[in-house]
C-alpha cells in the first residue's frame, strides 16, 4: 500500500510521516486524505483519537504529508509544518 499511496494514481490515500512519541522511530501511515478548503489536509480519524499515528502527531505537534507525490510540511528545518486542525491556529 505504501508503494502507491501518496502518488498520483491513488489520490484518496496519502502518507503521513511522523515519529514515535516514545521511541522517536520514523513511521509512514497511509490514511484516507483530501485537501481541506482552508488549506492543508483533512484526515478522518477512522479509529478515533486512540490511533497511534494520531497520538504521535499530537505529541510532536507536526507531521509531513505526502499527497499526489508532493510533500507538505517539513521535518525540522525552516519550512512550514503540517499542523493539526484547531491546534496552534493550524488549519489542517
């Protein structure tokens, strides 16, 4: 799934790159995703706020989203980071 997720041919699935909140290990998770009207992305919490990938993003305060082959957000450095809707004024 990760091989084709986030690419042009499967636009409904993106890849959320995040780090484990306890281990710091990098992860790539393929949730359903779509662009949000106000910018950023909408990712339904199919398994609720207990999902590990969601808890990792909340703990870190950021993630990198790959959608249609493009990356949004950056891991460290100076670029804009993908933010959780409703947190830090982020929009998606």
